[in-house]
């Protein structure tokens, strides 16, 4: 774009030099001392999208020469008007043009030029958000939509199911599109005691090519304004990814899209057939072929299914009824969407007939003789979400510091004749090379300790007690929590990576009121067992402890001086102390609150079980572990699926 400002008087004088040497010398001197034209005014301009803005700059040439303006990098929504000694910019960017722009100007007179830059920042302003309500067809909506930063991502499947990432949370959803887009969100991999479903309305207010601008309504008064672009996003920005599970222990996968590298896919997978719903654990080595992860046939498929799928079938020829057991087997995976620390995966699995001696099996040639059997054996899909984790230096610790997350699976015999078992518990640092697990018998009050040796090189920590040793690395998770990650090769030389929570963001002090809730015990092994576990302290000092509450309170509680809460069961006396001193078998559980989040709370749990051992001796068996317990948010279910 070029503009020319030329004064007729200047042009005439330049053409009638008079021919004198003085004039010539004067003219030469003027040329040699020429000053290039410049832009006068603040060169940084901040404007709002979806409204028109104007700014005028003064053009100045010291000698009063004619000035021409040439502009580069001019966006379509910007118009330049050059008149006299003024340059006006008229901007009318849409909501999709929110960004920073640099407009390069060349100002020239007859003998010289200067480079000038105008920076325009186009910002969102709620006063100018589009108000039109647009409808997007189901066909146009299907696919992946994401923000430029990756903070917002929605995958709309053709089957009206989808996966989302919004406000640092990940979720699955069913979607409807009657006018505004409606998402009914749920936890991706929860099948028991899940958080209640939420409605998330999305109002599209502008559309341009493969982009939409939308209001995500948090509630009736608040919304987030986002611009989303449609298109596949499958970039892996991390090497290690954790399951997005609310659990103390979880699997860590190692994902690549490089065809020459071997990935490790792992985790708990939700599988189902009709009313059968189960979570099974798995880990596989896998190769990426450009679209799918091809699970290596020689890699293991570790299952954690407490109950196999059992179905009855009738032979169409003989009318004989047979009972067949099945277990799921992962056969493949593919990336649905990946951006930033978020990865959504689709897994393919099949129910395979369990072939054990004495168990009924059907050959592939005979499958057709059993109506419905081929449907059970057909491939199925399920989804899983991973979040990127970053391996970082070990935390600095000093004598007297308390750490956890080391997953020792530590067992020790105590001097009292009892035993102690720890799965991720508190450990006190006693020196640079040693630590101790302190154990309290919550019934007798006796104190015990278990020594641990430490070795560290800044990135890896090796800890050892008796005949147990493990080496871990330190990781920062997506939500500010920390974990210790351990990895080793199994007998098939397939790497297995697991992690334990080792730290939470600071939240301040907790009070007794934080404990006065109804909690569900979170445990994958409750699935399909028709069991339930509830913990509920009541205002009168009684408590429901690890039961469905169907038969009333079965224990009592007391608040401790260290801001923890202890429970005793069975207890039907008037006071906690009476039950503690009574003879007979009893359980005392102490919960120390470490971290609160919307779905539930994290506790350090110490469980002392006082009972008779095999020699008819009374002593305590003590268990320590980190436990996540879900909150009852108003509607409480006392049975699982």
C-alpha cells in the first residue's frame, strides 16, 4: 500500500532552480543534510475486537518534503488513510483476530526514508462480545475443537459421546445440539461412587471458516468466552504421561509418535458388556504406525479383574446350555486428541474365552452354533485420558523433615508381637542417608520404628529396608501434586512404570469441621462385588465406619490434638474411651487430612487391628497407607454396581 503527498508549490520551486551556482550549492547542501520523515505519536495501540477503532498519527519531515507511505504486514481488517501530514488507521477486527500485530511502515521523501513500526494489540473486551446465537450442525460439530493455548479442548464423537479438557479438568460427556450445545459431563473412568453428572452449556456466538467463538456457561451468571478451531491435534509435548485417576497409585505410560521408538501404554481400563462393568489393569509395549499403537503380541496383559464375565449360551444344534467365562484383552490404541499436557486415547479390546482345564470353551469354528457368542467376542472401544508429567530434581530434605510417596510395601514384626505393613506412609528423615518409619499402636499406645537407608544422586533416590529396595524419580503432575515414579523390567523385558502421590499444594490448616462429612472409600476392588464402604462421623459422637449404614452407627470418633480424627469399631458404648479399653477384637483408624479437592479428600490412614493371632495371642496388626475418599455431595448411594 503506497500513499504520495506532494505539494504543488514545492514541485514548482524544485523545477525552477534559476541556474545560479549559489542555488546549486544550496540545493546540494540541503540534499546532503536531509532528514528522513518520521512518525509522531505513541506507536503502541491497544484496541478491542468486534468494534471499530481509529487512531491518527502525525507525519513530520523536517524539510517539508513530500512524504510517501508504504505499509507491510497489513491485516485485512485494517485500513490506512493518508491525508496531508496525517496517517489515520481504522481498525475493525473480528473476535477471531485477537492477537498482537506489527505493522511495518516505510516513510520516504525525495532523498531519504525511515522504517517505522506500529504495534497493535487486539484484545477481548466483554462489552463487545458478539451476542448472536448461532447453530452449528451436528456434522460440522463432530471432530476436535481446541483453543490455541490448549487450555480448552472438546472432541465430539459421531456417536454423541465425547471427551473434554476445560479449566484444568478432564471429563467424558454426552452431547446434544438442539440449539445451544449441551454437554452432560461425567468422570471418564469412574464406575462406582462417581461425582454427579454436570450440565455444561456452550453458546456459539460467531463462526468463521473452521473457527467458532463461544460462551461456556459456568452457571446462570458466569461464562468463559473462548475461540476454538476445528482440526486434529495429536502432538505429544511430553514423554511420560500419568493416568488421570483419583488414586494414590497409578500407572505411568511412555508415549511416542516416532515410529522407531517403542511406547509403553498402561493403566486401568474400563470395560463392559451389557450390565457387566469392570476396571482391569494392563501394560503393553506398543509401536506407533502413524495412526494407531499396535500392541506387541509378546507383551503381557496384566489383569486385575476380581470377577470375570460369565454368560450362558445354548447350542443351536444340541440345545445344550453351557457357561462360558471371558476376560478382556487390549488389542490396540490410538490418539483421539492431544495438546499440551492432555491426551485422549481410544482403546480397542475384546472379550476372550478363558481356556483353563475343565472349563467349557468353544472353538472358533463352532462360535456360530451359539447365538450371541459372536457379539460378545466382537471388538469394543473405550476411552482413557492421560496427563503429561515432568520428571524433576528430588525435593531438598533435611533432618526432621517428613516425606511420603515411596511405596515401600514395607512389612515388619514389632516387639509387641504384632506386625506392621506400610503402603505409602509418612517417613522421617534422620540424616542424609537414613530415615525411619514411626509406628504407633493406636490401641495400646506403644511406639515402634522401622529404619530405612537412603542413597540419592539428586535425580534418583534409592531406599532400602531389610530385603526390600527400590529406586524412584520425582515427578510434578498436571494439577500441582507430586509423585515418586519407579520403573523396572518384567520377565518379558517390558518396562512397567508406576507412581505414588508424594505431595500436595499448600492449603492451610484444617479443622474438625472438615472431617464432618460422609465419605465413600475409593477402592477399585469394590467394583462388581456388591460391597460398599462408608465413613461418616455424626454430631453425637457416633460414627458409621466402613459399612453401608443400613444397620445404623457401629462406632465412635474423637478429634485428636494433631488435627486428625480417630474412629473405633465396633463400639456401642457411650464414649470412645470405654470402647478402647474394652476386651475383645477391635479396629482403630486414624485419618490425617492432607488435601481437599472437589471430588473428595486425601488422608494419611493408620489402621490398628487388635485380634487374636494363630497362636491365640492378642496383638495388633497395623496398616499405613495414603487414601483418597470421595465426598457424598448430597445424593449418597450405599451400593456399588
